[in-house]
C-alpha cells in the first residue's frame, strides 16, 4: 500500500496523526543527513506492525511531503 505522509522533524515527541488521506508524523530527529527519514521508517514500521525492511520512501526524500510504500502480508 502507498501512503501520503507529511513529516514534522525536530518535534518534542513522536506521534502519528491521520489528517484526511495523509498521515502527519512528528519525529524527534532533525531533517539532516537522512536522520528524519530513518526515524520516519522506524515509526511507520511500528505503527503498521511490519519490519522496517518493508517500509520504503518512494517519493519526497528531501521534502516534508512524501509517499511511503508499506509491504503488507
């Protein structure tokens, strides 16, 4: 499945909210050197209950708005 995601890096706490058809994910990591993307992958893996290897950013690596693919069983 593919999910639209808006990332909020540098947040005080990690949280996932559904706003319309988009997930708004707050992560603690800064938007530098791929740190926020790595944490986003971990957070979404936990949220959907899948291994991190099944979560992949398809579009928007350098943007706050991303498309993420999650492989389900």
